[in-house]
C-alpha cells in the first residue's frame, strides 16, 4: 500500500513537472537560442501585480497542452516590467497593456501585432498552431529562393 502511494505521488509530480514551460533565461539568450534552433519566439511582457498576467499564468500557461506545444515548437521568453528585465524598445512602445504577448521571428522581428490581456487556453492553443503553421510556410518560401 505504502509503495503504491509513493508511486502515485511520483507519477503526479512527474506529470506536473512535464507541464513546465522551458523559459529562456532572458531576451537576448532566448533570441540566440531561437536563431540556433530556427524556431519562432513567444515573448511575453508581464508584471507580477497585473491581474490578467496572473490569470494567464495560472489558467493558460500551466496547461499541459500549452506547455508541450511551446516547448516543442517555440522558444519562450518572458520579461517582467517590475523587475527591470530587458524589453526591446519597439515592442515596449507597441504594447499598450499587459500581458503583452508577441510572436517573433528568430531574429526578434514581430510576426503580427501583439495579443493583449488574458487568453483562454483553447484560444491560446489555436494561436500557437496558426503561428507555427505560418512560420513553417515562411521557412519553406525562404528555402526555395
């Protein structure tokens, strides 16, 4: 019985751990990694005291499917405004609210306008699929030149 409880606890902790997003250390190292791996970037501008940032964290970014999709197909970077993290001026200027959710090319150029505020997990997964598909199309076009 005791062994079964320990086994269940280990499996639960492993499944919780697998839902973790592999965040880059900072913006510059994330862009470097994205360039090396040729992956699009999810860049989130956030703040600890922002209600919608906290909701995005707790309800969307902790979802196992979201974490899996991000870890597989994207480089995830987050900058905190209240911690003085680096945020490129162009992105900061065009982020009128938080969280600011940007999808970037591996060299840091915006692919689209930012999504702002809390995004429900099913819609976030739809956005990830669209961005991934668009990125793949652009890669194929670029390789044909």
